[in-house]
C-alpha cells in the first residue's frame, strides 16, 4: 500500500547518513528519490519523471540537488520546510510547483487551514494577484484530493 | 526593559479577541502595533515609522492590514509564519524586508541555522543569485546583532 | 437594470464619508462592495466571489482593503486610477487582473484606444513579451464585450 | 530660462507631425529629445546622456523608440501617461526610473498627493515591499526638489 | 519553397546597409520583416501578424524596433543571439516567446542539444521552476517540429 | 602568474572526465573550482569565497552544482555559455552576477562589443530599465578592468 512505501522511504531517509563530500551522485539520486517517496505517499513525482528521457541532466539535477541535497537537510523540520517552500513558490507565481509542494505538505500532515494561512500571508510580500492565484490552485488541489479519496 | 515590553505586547495580543467585522480600524492599528512590539523586542519598527508623516495611508495599511489583520492571525504559529515570510521575501529579492522578518524570527527564538536552511532552500524556487544575496543580508543581520549585544 | 445599480452604487460611494479610524471592517466591506458595483456595472466581481466560501479572509481582504480602503480613495480620479492599475498589472504579467481592471475602465468610459496606449507604453518598463501578452488579453476583452452586446 | 526651453519644446512637439512611416530615425531622435525637454523643464535627462558615448545604440533606442515613438503618442494625455508609467515602474521595483518619471509628472503639474495615491495603489498588484520602496524614493524626490528650490 | 524564401531574405539582409540615422521607419519595417523571414524559414511570424489589425503600433514597434533595429545588428552572430535570447526568455518565464526564438534557433542550425544546455544553465540564475517549464516548452517544440516533418 | 594558473585550470578541466554517477561531491567541487579558475584568470571568485565560512552549504552548492555540474558541461562552448548567462542575469536585473559572468566572458576572449550587443538585445525581453542598468554595470566593469591594467 502506498502509505507503507511512504513510511519505508521515510525510514530509509532516517537511516541514511548526512550528505558528505564522499557522497557519489548515485547516492544523492537515491536520497532524492527517497525524499520524493517520503513526501509523495511512496510514489514518484510526475513533473520529475516527465523529464527523465529528454532532459536527463535536469531530471538528475532536480533529484540529486534539489531533492537529494537541499530537501533532505535535517536543519528544518519537514512541515516548516514545506510551508516555507509553498510561500516562496506562491510569492513567485509558480503555481504548478506550489501545488506539488502543497500536496507534499498535506501528505505529511499539514492542514488545509495552515496552507490557506500561508497564502493569506503572501498578499503582503507579493500582492493580491499572486495570493489569489495561489488560492485558486490550492482550491483545485483540495478538490482533486477529495475526489481521489472517493 | 525591552524584553518586558515584548512580553507585555505578546500578552496583550493573546488577550485581544480575534479580528471581527465589528473591528474598527483603530483596533486593527492597535493590534498591528502589538504584533510589531511582540516581534521586535517591544520597540517600533523603523521602516514603518519612517512612513507615518509623509505617507500616512501606507503606514496605516502596513500596520492595520499587513500586521494587524494578517500577521496576528492565529492559524499559523509565529515561528512558521516568520520562516515562511523570510522564504517569500528572499525568493522575491526583497532583502530589506527579509532582514526585518529574519530579525523578528531571531527575536522569537528561531535559530540562525534555521534561517540559513531557508536561504539554502530558496536556491530551488528562485535560483542562486537570490539565495546568495539573501545569505549576504543574513550575514549582515547576524553581525549587527552580535555587535549590538556587546 | 444593471446600469441603474451601477449609478446607485456610485451615488452611495459619494454619500459615504471617507475612510476613518472609527470605520469598522463591516463598513469597509460595504464600501468595497460599492466600489465593485460602481466599476462593474452594478454586478459582483467573479474572481472575488469565487473566494468567499473557501478563502474567506482573502475575499474580505480584497473587498475591505484593496477595494474598500485603496480603490475608494478620492485623491485619484477613477479613470486615472484604472489606467494606472492596468499599467501595473500589465507590466507584472498579471493578465487576468489586468483584464478585470481594463473592463472596469471601459465601464466608466475609458476608450479602447486609451487602453491600447497604456499597453504600448508598457513595452518600455517591462519589455515586449509583457506588452504583447497584454494586447492579446485586451483583444479578448474587447471581443467578449462586443459579443455580449449582441 | 529653463522654463522657457520647456515651453519651447512643448510647442515644438505640438508643431511636429505624428510619427509616420516616412519618419527618419533622425526625426524620431529629435522628437524624443523634444519629449524629454518638455517633461524635464527643458534640460537633457541624465540617465540617457550617460549612455551616449559607450552605449550609443541604447541611448538612441531610448531616445528614438521609448521617447520619440512611445512617449510622444497623442492618444494618452501627459498626466495620465506619466502616472501610468510611475505605477508600472513602481510595481516592477524600478525605483530609479520611477523617480525620473515621477519628476516629469511633477514638472507637468501632477501633485505630490496624486503620486502618493499611485504608490498606495501599488500595494495591491505588487505587494507592500514594492510600494514602501516606492514611497521612500518619492520621499527622496520631493525632498531633493524642495532643496533645489531654495 | 520556404527554404528558398529564407535564403533570399538572408541575402536581402546582407545586402541591406546598416541601420543609420537617415533610415526611415519604412526601411526599418522592411529590415524587420527580412529578419523574421530569414529566421522563420521565409514565413511571417504568427504572434506578430495577430497584432497588425488591432494593435498596429505594437506590431510596428516589434517589427521595426525589436526585429529591424535590434535583431538585425551584426555585432553578434545569429546563433549566439538566438541562444542568448532563449536564455533571457526562459529565465523570465516567457515561455511563448522562448518557444518562438528556440524555433528560430533550430531553423538556423542550432541543435536541440544546445538548446537543452541553455535550459539546464537557467537553473542557476532563475531557479528550477523556470528551467523545468522551459524544458516542457522545448519538448513541445521539438515534438511539433517532428510531426510537421512527417 | 595568473594567466598560467588560468591555462593550467583549463587544461585540468579538459583532462577531467565528464560528470558521472560515480562522481563524488569532492570531485564535483574540484571541477567547480577548476571552472572558476579557468574563467577567472586563475583566481578564486570573491562572492563564492565570502560564503564559505558562514554558509558552507551554499558555497558548496554553488561550487559543486552551479559550477561543477552545470558550468563544466561540454555541450555549449564557453563563449556562448557566458553570453547566454549574461543575457539571463541582465534580464533578471541581477547586476552583481551579470558583472561576474561578463568578467569571465572578457577573460576568455569575448569582446566588449559583444557584451554590449547582448545588453542591447535585453531591451526586448525585459524592457529598458533592465538593459540600461546592465549597461551601467558593464560600464563599471570595463572601467575597473582598464584601471587594473594600469
């Protein structure tokens, strides 16, 4: 069951030593994959998978650097990291990526209300259009997840 | 002592009822002022004060809306709110405002390491220039605060 | 008839005293609603209404702050305010919101030619892609309004 | 006297036929120069002049296209054009250029209050940091002009 | 045949003297049209053509300034100019325009691999979302061109 | 002599095998350092060095990912890569980083005129303020390099 794979990946991450200079790219890719699975209920992430065939370097950079190096760092708990990421993507108007990370946040137990609070807050640094667009994307996400559960 | 005023303001905030439709702008301004003092060790915030004489509406909008309405909302704990704000300001390249909110974060107990983690994360949504600029601003902030303590 | 509601709302706005510190949020919301109706031929605005159920704070912030506090200010005549807003939204690439405010502008008597002039001007601060995208959105708006009149 | 040169340039602009396909670049440069002088109290504009020696194409493009082609278009009155430009530059965070065009606005009779209103409005499309930065730049401009008059 | 028209336009461009102060707008428009045809396999460009009827000034500014003045300049070879443009559009998130210029690049002999390299590079100045979006747009472009050849 | 170290680093880069999955982070850091030295006349890069003590992860990410993984890729010749990077940084308004990469471009034989051409081109995707700011930064760079040679 998906949930089991998610838990397994989370355990794998805990068991993995911190990134170090002797890390190979292979290990960083594995760590990045474990990050995705622990955030994405055990399944691969669609935007990342799409890139593998035609843009292999970008898929690897996303998996090894963004996920394997950055996202696996222990100095920020997952919940805070996801909410800070949602704030950044929303402020930048990067709706697709905000949606992905908001989904990860919900998967790890962040509430819909907390995500809305971040979007409300985004009116201040980024203005109303970015926040309103983010709210529409969150609305879509919540709705899709409710349907998927039926 | 400053710290006492900060605690007093935090208590005042707790005692204040949530924002409601019967709220007057006067009450929203008071709440916004309490938010600043609880985040800023009890003292007014310089960027806000500068605006009062020549741009009164903007000072009021910042105090009543941004601080009084948004920042006082209870649905997100202060630590997460400040870190999400730092992420948004950093991603947007708004260094001055990132510095203000990073200072607030430190005032309420967030560590320098957690702030660095947010800046590291910003390389992903916003690229390396924004993250590097943010790191220089954080470095400045940490340094100024160390000097101020001497 | 719609036009009558628009005129009524405009008269209501004139009759309302300026925003003041004793204003309640309730009054600011009413003023915001009057602003929308006076700009939008008497009918509610779709993007705003969509948010009411799931993102009530954002709907209120838009109505009370953006519309009730900012947009009702008398220091700038409606025509200039709308054209300046169109310029800002266009420069930022916020096409949806530019379209809304360009529609308001047309409703209050600004000509299609004046809107085109603003879009031409946007090439200078924001470059050709933003201006060209804005021209495509204006084209859509003009076309939809012509159809609606048939 | 400067004012006389400004009036002369404005008259020259009125006397010049609209841009047409037979226009030479030479004529567009002359028109652009007349636009600057009519907006800038008869004197050349510093940012433009700085570019002439080392970046001649950019100086020409600014003078012939931005000023000669766009800024001289009659379809938008000067006051509205300047205020829309101020809104766009402020929303984009382009403080230097906002300052130049706000100065032009004041030169042609726009009031300080109207410029402040545009900056207040910018909180909505672009957020508070952009508007607050714009207010600080306007404050600088107003202050420098007051000193210059003494 | 298209290819012949593209070659003819390229020859025409070579035969045309450099832009000069005596250039008429008419000549700049002709040069801009020659630039498009030499980059676009001899056929007009769709985004530009769409604007001619309703936004004639913007169509002319694009053709005379962007294409006729800037894009025809000899100081940068076509390949480098197109790749630099792709980098700029991709970094800005201007996917539609990036696609147009990536198409031009392919038309003049730039390889798919070189375009991918530019997109990989964009992760550094602009972050992963912009680069990933650009990769999706390039993927679309490559795919459409393969289909068109069948 | 600096030049010798630059040549040595370039030779080292040629001798190094392409990035591969078995690469350790250590090797990627070495490659990144070689990239900097080959572009920067053999000396370390100041912005990168500043980060090492207080933001070690960011310094490593810049050196290993941005420089070691991306910048060392062979699919784009150095000259094109640098000019595309200058275009991207300039379009984004990232003047400090544009200056660094423009410096690298000059170090590897790109001419001042070619850099100016890229800046002229940036008016189209990003507007005149970004291009004018970039021209001022290039002017500073050219001037500082001339002084350094005396």
